[in-house]
């Protein structure tokens, strides 16, 4: 686990550096699997919500109030399919843990 303050610093970095990110949301029962390559919207300044925007204009609005956070090497991801490809593609992984137990995985893409 990392603190909310540390998660805020990472999100601020994503916004200011326009880091390319792979956003993955998979329901625990795997009925829904959504993946989006995007950047954090740079004009946002608050921490209660984060908007990720793809070049196509598709977006993911995420409300992070009440969430917990994990950060680690992308190879530590629980999802086996993501973990296998991650070592060569991603540099780090921020996981947002929602109060209901769902997770949003944010992978930092290598240049």
C-alpha cells in the first residue's frame, strides 16, 4: 500500500509529464474487461477524480475518493495475462482499490 499523498504525487506526474498509460478495469467476476491507452487529463488539478483521455477522445473518469492505492513494478500484477507482457512494455503500476473491492490498474508505458 502507498499513501493517498504518494498516489496524488504519481497522478500529478502523469498529468504534468503526459505519461502514456494503459488503463485496465476487469470486474472480479471477469464479465467486463476494459482496456484503454490514454493520458491523464492535464487540466485537472484536484485529487478526487482523474480523467484519462485516449487520442480518439474516448475517456475514463475515475472517482478516487475513499480508495486505497498500491504501487509496484508492473511484473507484480495479479492478472497473469498482464503480468506476462508487462516486463518489456511497462515501467510501473498504480492500482486503485475501490471500496467495493474492484480494481483499476494503471500501467506506465515504456517509451
